[in-house]
C-alpha cells in the first residue's frame, strides 16, 4: 500500500511539471510561419500604374514658324484733290478686312495699323503682328482700307474725313498703292448708330 505522504509528493511533482510545460509552450513559437504581405495588384484601388521602363513624356509639338512672306507692303498715297483736307497732325488708320459675301456689308477685321499723316507717301506694312484678335491666319485675299481720322477715335467718322480702299489684295503683295481719294459725306459711328442724319451707315468705310 502506497504511503499517503508519498502520493502527495507524486501529485505535487506532476502538477508542477504540467505548469512548466504550459509556460514553455506559451513562450515558444507555434511553428507556423507568419503570412507575408501580399503585393499590390495592378487593379488594386489606389495603386498608381507605373510608366513603362525607359518611357519619356510626350514632347509638345513645336510652333509653326511665321511665314516671312505673309505680309502686305506698300504706300498710302493721297489724291491731289484731297490734299487740302488732310492735316499733318491727323491720324491715319490702315485696315485689312476679310472680303464679305455681301458687298454692302463690312468684312471682319483682320489687321489694323495707326500711322501719322505728317508726310506722304506713307510707307506701310501689314502682317500677323498687326492682328488685334486671333481670328484666323493673315493669309488669302483681303480688302484694304485707309482713313484720315481727325477725331482720333477709330470708331467715329467725321464729315470731311478722307478715306479710300482697294477691294482685293493678296497677302504677299508688295508695292501696293493705297489711295486716300474719297470724302466722308456725313458723321457716323461704327458702333452702329448714325450720329447725324437718318438711314443706315454709309457703305464703304473702314
């Protein structure tokens, strides 16, 4: 028969060994390797697509150089009968317009240059540099207008101002003679309202 004291010692040893075994297992790795972080896939939200190796940003298309021949050059000349109507202090406007489909209408403005009436003939040159708006290229056939303007306001035409025009001039033309040879018959405004008198705007003015 086993002695009770011996039995107590046996169970104490067994319990102590069991506790030590559990502590060892708790502090030891489980043996299962940790899961590695999965790489981001191409379709994952927020993942930026990497550019192909060796690729470079697309270069902007170079601007087309200006055509040095895209100009109209010549002289503003004055008819002898109009010379007394133009003072050296007057302003001269030279205007290029598109040729309108309706002869009674003004074509759209293409280019304009302001010069002085100090001395005639007046040398001039019109090109894309004189275009106030980017409404197409300076090319093709254009109407040329010239006006002596005493008021200095480009949209006001005074009775007695001298003007002239050429109905068709091709861009690239040289030695153009643009005549001041007609008299303004009544005051008008290019804003669209007649300043004096009734009816519509007199045709044929820059």
